[in-house]
């Protein structure tokens, strides 16, 4: 059993798993933001454009409620809430669009890096070492100069 927990600990502490966990948490928070955007901003505007109807209350009632809530024998209504479905679909479209824009920006940055790699300045040329003929000529000239001084 201890081996199992050690293997799990090793798996859970890998960099990829931790990065993924952070992504999931941030994604959940981003999902809440977009849900609020859809429910509190976009849907009221859409509702106003279509005549002031509360979009999320759109439903298809399959079986009406029987009795009043809290009474004995009360049966809740059975309905297909397609207004909520439309709201969730809009939520998904907004999240997908935001991710698309983010990836498009990241790809554009990578493309710029590939197109214009840093140009390396040419290294200054090292002075060429003299050839053996040049060295021998220089030695000869120095010796000839010493011979003239000695006379």
C-alpha cells in the first residue's frame, strides 16, 4: 500500500500534472466569468431585442404541475428548458471565441519570432597570422639592418 501512495505522490508532483491542475482551476474561474457575462449582460440584451421576454424562462412543458408547492400530493412540472440550453451554448461560444483569440495571438507571436530571428553580428575578423615566408622576410630585413649598424 505504501508503494501505491509513493507512486501516486510521484505522479501528482510531476510538473505536467501541476500545470494542468492550475489550468483547470483558472479555466473554472474563467467559466464563471463568462457565465456571468452571458447571464447578466448578453442575455438581458438579447431578451430586450426580442421583446422583453426573459430568455432563460423559455421552456416546453411536457407535464404541468399538479397542486401547489408544499401541499401533499404535489407533483412538479416536467419541462424541457431550452432557454437554459441556448444560454449554455452562448456561454460555450464565448469561451471558444476567447480561446481562439488567445491562441491566434500566441501563434502570431511565434510566427514573428520565426520570421525575424535575432541576427548575429559578424564576429570581428582576427588578424591573420603571418605566413612563414613573411616571417623569414622580416627576420632577413632585421638582420640586414643590424649588419648595416655594425659597419
